[in-house]
C-alpha cells in the first residue's frame, strides 16, 4: 500500500468505525468474525464495544498486521497454517483450516493420456507466469491440453500467442467454474494465495507454486513452503523460473505420473473438510 493510500485509509478509519457501530447495533449479530485487512478492524472493535462474540480467521501462514492487532482482543482465533500460531496468544488459537465451498470435491486425476495442465494466476492474472508459459509453448508437446486463466489485462496478447503458434488451448480471462477446472487438471501452475491452496487441497490437485514475490511479508512463499514440506506441491521462486525449466518440470511429471498421484494424496491431508462447522461450534 502506497503512502497516500495509507493516509487515506487512516483518515477513513474513524468514519468506518462509526458506521460499523451503527451496523452492529442494527443487525445484532450472534457473532462477528474478521478475515483480516483494514476493513476488519472497525467492525471487530464495534462488536467488542457492544459485547458480541468476536473472532478472526487468519488464512495465511504469516499473519497480517490487522489480525495481529485484533488477535489481542477477540474471543477466538482461527488459523489454517500451523506456522501462524506464533503470531497470536496461544490460548485462543485453533487450527481449523480454511472454509471452502462444498462444490470443491476430490476426484481422480485424469489419466496420463489425458494430461491437462492448468495455469492459474488468480483474479488479477499473473503477468510473469503468462510470459513464461507463452515462451515455453513452442516446446510443450501438442498432446498436452492447456487451460490458461490469464486475467483481464493479459487475455488479448496471450490468446493471440496461442493462435500464432498453432496451439489449441482454452484461454480465458477468468474461470467461473473453479471446481470443474480443478477436476479437469492433472497439474496446476499457480500463485500461492491461501484461497487457491485451500481449493487445491479440497480438490486433491498437485501444484507447482510460483509465489507472488511482492505479497505482504512474502507470505505466499511461506504458504507454498508449508505445502511443499508435506509433499503436496513443488515450490519455485519466480526469479529462478525460466521457460526451459518450466518445460523440464512439465515433462518430468508427465513421465512420472505416480509422483503427481502422490502429491495429490499429500496435499489432500492439509485440507480440513469440517473447517466451517468447527468455527461455528466454537462460537456457539
């Protein structure tokens, strides 16, 4: 966040707090849970003033600034990564995992003859991932199917690159049916945001994580590292990844499909299928 955006946010906080007080008083919730970020602060503070139950969910391995502060005053702290425990008072912390929609479900990997590679850059896309995949396209075997989510800004030139190289692929700025996307993929190349990791784990899908290097506190790197430790993914730092290295990795996993099956099983162990239920029960 730039300095001017920070100043703007600080100016807006008192007004956000007053509005939060009004909303909490109006809706009279049974409990209030914050998901981090500046918007959580005023609402949680308002809920505490009116003596409602409060909690925070920290879905990354490194706790954000707001959650670290709120962790001192809320009743419950829910985390997805064991690594995040050290940022909070121990008596309040429960490892619940990240809640995901029930539409994300495990399914067998496509057979080796149906090898499908998914490229996922998140809601905004990932410029460097897009560039590396396009650079690698001439050497990616034609019988590997590709589903590539580019983000809005890069869709035009990436789609044109596939056409010019004569590569058939499903290229789109966004993917609306994420459960089906995961189901169809043998291997996903993606950033390492908490939501993506949670969905991959729920879907039992192996991944190559290329963490966004400018994420706050480099938390995507730590997220990915935790999943790599249990054998559920391969972590590659963006500055170390080249088109040639990407091709080598793709060919390796295609030739050693049993490794993908093992990764799929390993990442599934990180998923907590009852995360939502556990959070609700702790509030009741």
